[in-house]
C-alpha cells in the first residue's frame, strides 16, 4: 500500500483529545495533526517522538495534516488505523495471507443488522460466504504485539458477532494487522481489557479463525509480508 508521499518529518509536542497532536514540522512551523488511532499508543505518542505526516488540500478535511508513521526504537510504526483495512484488502487480493488464501473479498463493510457491520464479506470458490473483522495493532510488549492497548467495548461487540456467526455455521475470521515489523507474535492484553480477553476466548471456542500478520514499513509504503502466530 502506497503512502500519500511526500511525508513531512515532525516532532510530537503533545497529543490530546485522543485524535489530535500538536507537532513541530521540520523547518519551524507548528501544526495540529489528526492521529487516527483511538488507542493510547503507549511508548509511541510521547513528547519528542518523530512522526511522519501526510498533508491534504481537501477542503472537507478539518485538519490538513495526518499522522502516518511514528519512529520507534527498532523501526517505524503505522499511526493511521484506517490503513489496516487497506492493507488487509491488498494482502487478500495478492494472496499474501496463506490462512485466508481460499477467500476473496465480496463486499466491504457489510451490514449484518441495524447498526451492525463487519469489515469484509468474503466468498470462496464454492460460493460460501464468510466474514472478516480487521484489528490494527501498534503496541509491543518485548517482541510480542499486544491488543488492545485500551478498553474496547466496540471490539468486544465484534467478537460476539463473529462468535455468533461461527456458531451458526458461517465462516468468521479475525485478522490482527501489526503495523510494525519488530514483533514475533500477537497476544491478547487481558490485563488491559479483561472483557475483551473473555470474548476472544469465547470466539475462538466458537470456531472463529484468528490470523495475525506483521508489516514492512518505510516512508513510501506499508506492506503485509508475513503471518505470525498468536502467543
């Protein structure tokens, strides 16, 4: 997935109201950027961190700048959660995820009921329909990516929906996209959100397929390049 280049180098001054960050752009100006990640970004969104920002002239955008990448100790981390679905789409279309190789995307954001959507409807060669929910991960504990980094009632609801689908005989999948390369596995952070951990265990027991992957990143593109295990 290509990034909206050229990106601008900036230093994070402060993050506030979850999605806003004041940044000093290289060259001297201060801008307020949109950080499209509802999580806490522990160890990443800290004063002094180096960010890479995209800029848009779209008059419909409230903020011209958006955080795309954050520099961590061992490499770049994707800061735009919206990219997780784009990465998943590209990986599925290119056959980069062996665990989901039998499936193609049939529709995006299918509605399963009033106010209820998942990220993708899938179909296989036999015409079976399945569903996929994508979760973005940026947090790392040691060499293991951890999810979630904050309580996520919405994520817990998605797990319940996936579990209900699987119990009814409909293939249902959860894909964790780690927007960083320096992780070897994914784990559920039960200490951060016990309810999510319980819902995850119930979903797995119901037959929900769980897939995790990590990405390669630079200032020009992000690419899913490898599945990794759940740890």
